[in-house]
C-alpha cells in the first residue's frame, strides 16, 4: 500500500449524498480552472504528515 493510499484510508466514511455533492463541487472547480498540479498537492500533504 502506497503512502497516499494509507492517508486515504484514514478519511471518514462519506454518505452517497455527500460523495455526490463533493463530486459535483469538484467538477465545478475543474470547469472554473481552480486546480493545482498533483505533485504540488503531494508535497503539501507530505509536509503535513512529517513528524515534528
């Protein structure tokens, strides 16, 4: 299991309605050009998970 998969496993379970709502919001963000490169997101997540 990759580091990213382990992080995803820690997220709470969402209802189908919540998944649908978040998916629609995400698609609207993409349509509006509000995105960031994947590697930038991974760098940010890794900074959050590095022990102090």
